[in-house]
């Protein structure tokens, strides 16, 4: 942008938190350098919220298609999952339309469903906006699709959600998806050290079911939903209890999270990150979406881009950390992708309304 020899440019790096990937895009720094050079003085650039909402980077829109055949006992006999979303590489490389393997391994190629017949396909999705990272990245829509589908299959089979989820992921075992012709980098972790361990996934499901007293009788209009997912080498299961009024008003009563992140040193940090990640999961479910008209973002501030208020989140988010001597794993993001499917499975249990598209918006009032 400056047309200068990079050896004449010195970048002073400041350590700042809370960017969730935004800091990897240096457009604001480039703006400041350009404007400073033009006026010949040091300057400060500060985007307004309107700038940020209308000219920032957006989490990829996605379409997920899943279908399966069930055997006479209701178990998944064959499974097809198609994913399409604008790749993050489109921000950096002109003409990029296909997700890379590092995006597909975020909840897609590492599918835990235990079935003899599985087919996974991904398609092209040219980007219509600047794509950026959001907390847990592609795990958000992959976990939502898979865990919601398992909830639907459980209902079709006439089975309890939790029991069906356990049966669907199958017995404790180590899964190596590269043996199934998948390209998988395991979040950069050595597969021998950080294997995909179905036993650990089963354990957090059973743990969170105990925490929430799964199976208890609930008042009319209330329901429990469950979802589980492995991301960033960590295993998380969440149960959400909701209440849906006759008018379609949603209230999240409470949620429970069991997390196995291997060896944990600072339990308070893990609990805080897990609770925060859960609230971020609520955000993915009920925040307004970004829409465009003739290439321009139509939203500008919180008056027309709704984000969750304190009243939208549960008063309690109970977290239990599994004691483990496994190597340490990630904790900042893994509790986010499970929340929306657990929430929507709970909504179905409460009122019989199936949510297949996020954000939820006014679907409960339709």
C-alpha cells in the first residue's frame, strides 16, 4: 500500500486480547500507515462500530446437506454429508472457491459416527464478502448440522437423544480418519499423542447427562437437548434446558458442560473459557444475520444487528472438568460449536419445532 521497501518499515507489535482472529487482518494498520504518510504526522485510526459491522470480515455462510438410511433397529446404516462454504483462503487468494483440508477437518472429515457406509463431499462456494475467522471456525456449522441430524434421527427411530447419540458414535475406540482416505492434520497435533478417542467423547456425554439429571420429567413447554463434539483436540458435551411459550418466546433456563481438555493446570481459566464459549454459542444461534443489498451491508449498529443480552443467557452454566493425565489441549473454542445444536435439540423437545437454519430469528413464532 505504501510502495516502500519493506526493510524501511518497522512494525511495533502490541500484545492485545479478544480479537478472535480479527487481528490477523492488518487492514486497519495499513490505513493508519497510509494516512500518516499522506499528512506527514503520527495519527491514530479508530473504526466506529458502524465501520466494523459494515466493512469487517464475516464468518462464512454455509449450506449443509445430510441424509442417512436407518436399519430395522433405527441405527444409521449409511450416511451422506455434503458441505459448502466460502473458504477463508478467498480473503488472501483471488479465485479461491473450495475449502482447504484444514477447514474440512474442523468437524467434517473427523466425523465420529460409527457406520459401515459413509460418504463426505464438499462443493465450491465463491465468496461474496470478505471471509474471516470466528470462534471455533468451521466447527460451528459442521457440529450444528451433525448433532442436529443425530437428534432428528433419534426422534425418527423413537429413541432417547442421549442414548441414541452414544449408540451412534459407537463403542470406545481410536479412529484414524486418514485410513478412510481423508486428509487430516489433527489440529497440528501428533495423532499418536492426540488420537481421536471415541471413549473420551462418550465419557463427556455420560458425564453431562448425569450433571443435568437427563431423563427427568419436565413441565409443559420445557425440553432438554444434548450435543457433543471434539475440536481443538478437546472433547465437550453440552446439555441445554429451555422453555418455549405458546407465543413462541424462548428462554434458556440452564446449561451444563462437561469438558475433557487433557491435563488442566488452571481450572478457573478452563471454566471461564468454557462458560464464555457457551455464551458465544448462544450468539451464533440467536444473533441477527448480516445481509447485503447491492453489495452493501444493511446493518450498522446494535439497533438493527441484535446480539444476545444478559436476559438471553442462562443464569447458570455448570462446568465439570474431566480429570485426565492426557496431554493439554485447547479450551478457548471447543465449547462453542456444541451449544447451538444442543439448544435447538432442546427447542424441539420443548415444542416440537425443528430449527434447521441459524439464526433462529422468528422461526419459533411462525
